[in-house]
C-alpha cells in the first residue's frame, strides 16, 4: 500500500528524480556523475549558524536520495576566490587592511595551522562535520579555477559578454555590471581581484585587458595598473552571480537551494537562473526552473536577529555547536521546515529541544502513540537527526530538567556514579547501562551544567539552604510542619517516586492540607523559597539523611 504521508526531504528527492527523467541534459549528467547536491560558502569571517541550516538541508536531501537508491552526494565548496572585502571586528585592522581586495585564499590565516584566511574559517566548521553527522565532499572553488575546471565556462561567459550585460540590464537597469566584462582578473601588480575591471576580450589569443582601478569599490584601493592576462587556470574569477550559474553545468549540480535573501525578486538567484538558461542552456537546479526561481529557506535567527559573516554579527556555528549536542542541533534544523524561520534563544530553546527530541524518539520506538502523519514525520526527523547508527531499541536517557537539577546538587567529580546510584535506588534504572547510554548520560549532564552556568533564568537556579532559620519556620503553618515531619519519617528508608507521591496524598488527608501546600513547605525548608524543581526527583537526588533531618525541622 502506498504511504499516504511523505517527509519533505523525501519529496524533494522524488521531485529531483522526476526533473532528471524529463531532461536529456540532466540524464546525461546524472549517468556520468550521479545526483549532485551542492552548497557553497564564502568564508569571509567566522561562519554564522545560519549557514549550517543550508548544510543540514542539503545533507538530508542527499541522504533521502540515497535511501531511495539514487546515487547521490553532497558537495560543499569554500568560495575562497571571492575578494576579502571587510575585516571582522576581532581581527587586527592594521595587519589586514593591506589584503583588502585580494582573493580570500591569498590572505594569511589568523592562526597557525591553516594555509590561508579562507581555510581557517571554513575548516573551523568542516572539522566538526563528522561529529555533526554531515556527509559531504569538501572542495575549494579556487582549486577548480586553478585546475582549469571553469575554463570552458569562462570562455562561454566572455564570448557571450554582451548577452550577459543585457540580462543584467533587463533585471537591474544600468549598473557597473552592464559596463564591464563578466570576469575579474587578479592584478599582476598588487594581487587584488576586487578592484580590477576587465574591459576587452580577445577570443583569438585568449586574453582580457583590464585596469586595477583605485576607486572601483569603497572597501579596497586599486593600484592603477593596466595589463592583459589569460582568464584561465586561476588568473581570476567570474563575478559571483555569473559564477553561480557557471558552476551548475561545470559540476553537474541538480539540487542547490540557498537562503531566501538570494531568492528575492531580481536577486542573485534570478540572475544566475537567467544566465544558466540563456547562456549555458542548462536546467537550473532544484528548486529553480527557467520559468520560476522557486523559494529559498528561511533565516536562522538568534534572539530575533539575522547574522552576517563578514561583519562578525550574530552567533557563529561553532558557538551554537558547543551549546547543545550535535544531534539536537540537527534535530532543530530538520524538524523545522525550510519555509519556516528558526529563532533560537538558548535560555528557552535548549530545554525545549531536549524534551522534543525525547518525544520524537519515543514516537519512533512506538512508546508514544500519535496519528499516522505525526508518526511518519517524527520517525523521519529522528532518523535524519541521529548521528551514526540508529539504536535498535530506545536508549535510556534522563530528562534535561532532571539533569539541570542534578548538576546543581551533586559534586562534579562523583556526579556520574551518584546519578546512576540515585536512578537505581529510585527504581528508574533496572538494567546495566551500555557504553552508548553512559556516554549519552554524561553528555546530558555536561550540557545541562553549561546551560545552568551560561543561560538558565534565575527560576532554574538551585541553592540548598545550609541551615534553617527562624524566618523560614515562621512562614510554615502548624499543619505544614506536621506534614513535613510525617514525610521525613516515611523517607527514612529508600522509596520509589510513586510511593512518595502516594504518601504525600495520604499525609494531606491526615492533616487536612492540600498537597501543594506540602510541596510549598518542602521547598521553603530546602531552598528558602516556596517553589523549585519537581519536588520528588529533587529530594531523591539529595542525601536521604539530610532530607529526613530537614523535614523534621532540624538544621
């Protein structure tokens, strides 16, 4: 029976397959290279978390294709031939201003161990891909230029320069792009690429004439040199919007989306699609066609703010990657459909993500019943979120809320052993944990501690009152004091959570007091305030002797 519901990544895979089946050009490409899902990033500074949304989207589409038997791979490129056009605020301006206008791959790295500026910022992220569950072939656009991969496309672009100018004119009106050749040489005198203007193409000799103009752009100064150079084998690059179109037939891309800013009417995708269709005669990759550029994915906001790589604004991928487990970051990006913006606030979202992931995992393993559509969606999200092999049965986990409480009351050096002891004593753990489960337990505790330390609102902070004082005792009614004494007596031996809850209800009946008033009293004598974390797990995490003594109103 045909499945009624299908997840969006699988829908995209099917749509791409249908497009290929209808296009002889794409059929030939796919037969030779397979289904290529592509993405690219200009590493002009620390890469913000928004870029990672595109990486995950493309990675999951490629995975969905492979799940359907399609020979697919995800390629991610560093656009390291783009010009260095601004200095991030955390770098030395005096040191780096002389490099403004040069290709990023020719700018020195801020740290040792990397070949250049672009590699430093790009591989800072890529080195995390295995931990992040992204399967991608990594490449540099500059390497393709130097190898000559783009030579054919460069010649096509220069031979059709007037047609490309007309496309710009049609979409933008008169701009600098309508007055120059669609190629940017690297100046032989100063090494800059952002300040050069190519003005004549000699197709017979394969030479472009150019000038390195002092005032071409506001962020870099050209040297005034005039020369002529072959446009091939890494001596320059096509403007990015032209280059985007040139990459598709050169590499054989069948699927590449991008952020919605690129998909605005008259934006970069509009130009690239027009050039792809009219100049290269190549069907643009999903989600675009020659008639409709389609839609890009929504922004990843942090606290409601959009980010910028080159200006150093917003939160970087590395920062968010270190805030929560990689599978939860994947989970956040996968469960949110591309057309929906993600607004991430660590104080609110991190606990919510832990709870949601646990819910989706329970649905996947059939431990929580939902309707067919939710089952299909939740199961697929879980499959695409898990890094490595999917467990054969639901692994044991503790809730993030419980972990938040535990890290505040247990000493770090003994924490893991004590947590396991508490779980066994209270009946929550009835088996020996596997190495994987222990790893996940340690991970949850580690991220809970980080969240408490850096992001948690005050209401989540716990500090046990060391000594009872008269102010606290005066706030308790006689009924509350009697209820606490009876509860303390009951807790002299180990109890399970449900046993404690049953006893609280019985005590409430005996002393004629609502259970919430007993909870309020317990919080007051333990924390000095009438509220706190879930009471029963909390008292189970404390030393039994301390709880008994405190409930008997002794310091």
